[in-house]
């Protein structure tokens, strides 16, 4: 599997225990001509960098399906659990430094996702949601582990839970950071994926344009 493909599949590591399950068209993200992505349902706004690539909804869902296979490996029980989550997962946006498949050492990206946690009353904060996410990742076929504790951070005036994650692929160490908050019956958040400081700086710049409605971190 190429590094570019793995970067695109990183969204699968935040599937947690449940999906969004919203058929409401208002829950889909809208895109303006200048690349501003907005989602009134979740109070989301984020600006795509001019030269970056944004996947459309069909591309995001196709990438999730590809990632399900990578994450589950030959474990049929894991695949069934992931497939169940995929049926209800709602991707919000996905920005890549270059179009997926472009020959380059690694394709940095930032993605947004929403999931329904109504059936899981034990999830009372973003950190408890991310703790469940880590449990799922540890059972997967991907070499993923936390690289620090879950804490809180403030983005555009919104306090969110945040978790650093490390993913190993051969000699390459891939870094991720999750930002998650609770919005009604949903856990909503961002995933940044990079390999070096320059990519991290670019992703931080994208994140600085983002706003999101949260009831609690």
C-alpha cells in the first residue's frame, strides 16, 4: 500500500463505535466558488487552501470503503464492525495537499467527520469518545497508537478534545492529531495527518480557518 493511499485512509481510525445516520440533506457540506466549505447542520466552516485538492462526497465514501479493508485485514469480525459503522458515517470534508495518487513521499491531509453517539451513553466528552476510538484502533490491522494524552484546546473560540496519534508504515512514522467535540447526539471533529514539520505548519494554517459548533469538548 502506498503512503498516499494510507494518508487517505486515515479517516478510518476515527470510526469509533457508531455512525452519523443522518439522511437530512442539510447535514451535507456545501462548497462555495472560493473553496469555503460550510455545514449549517454542524455549524462548520473551513477554507480549502487555493492549491489543495478537495474530495467530493462520493470520493470520500469510496476512500472509506477502501480503508475498511486496510483496517480490518483478514479479521471478519472487525470488518463487520467497521462496515456497520461505515453505513452511518458522515464525512464532512477532506482536503489534500495534492490529488490522492500524486507521486510524492506523503500527501498531507485534513478531514472532518461526524458520528452519532446517541446509543452510547458512556461517551460524555470528546476524550471519552477518543478513548473508545483508540480501543478500536488497537484491535485493527493497522499499526496505530496514541503518542500522548487526550487534552483540550481552543480553536476559533471553541474548546475541543484533542488526541495525538502515531501510525507506523515501514520506516515512515505518520503523525495525526484528532480534534473532537460533542454536538447534540454527535461527536464531530477534524483529523490532521502529516509526516514532517512543514506539512504540520500547513495543516495548522487550514485549521486556523475552521469554526465548529460544540455543546461541550
